[in-house]
C-alpha cells in the first residue's frame, strides 16, 4: 500500500471520527433540551413531574478481621423526577427504580 493511500485513509478515519463525535454531542444536547422543556411544562401544568420510590439502604462496615458487617437502615421514600435526565436536583425515577438498594461503604 502506498503512503499516499495510507494518508488518505488516515484522513478519512479522522474526519469520520470527528463527524460521529459531533453528531453524538448534538444528539445528546438536543435530547437533554427536549427533556428539560417537557419537564418544565409538567411543572408549570402540574402534570406529575415528580415521583417517589422506596429506597432500601444499608451500611457496610469493614472490620479488622477482614469481614464486613451490614447494618440495614429502615426503607425511606425518595423523590425523583419523571424524566430521562436529572433535573431540579433529583435523580430520574427510571434510574432510582433500578438502583433501589443502596450500599454505603464505611
């Protein structure tokens, strides 16, 4: 393979990578923007922008013997946002439902 052909292929791959990365960034920004507008609409119209999920948490305490002691806390209800992305300081409900069991390492 000649060096001119290698250079053209290398240039094409770099350009393709830039185009794909740019498209991914624009698509993510557009998705977040639309999600935020829908969230603000739900807040303004009081159309259930927030939800609640019961979260089970426990503390994992490492002991000197190498074992771990688990201390279970009572379940608590956490507020979440019915959206694709986090808004207003709340985690999305779809994420919190999948991570309803939370461990804290001490």
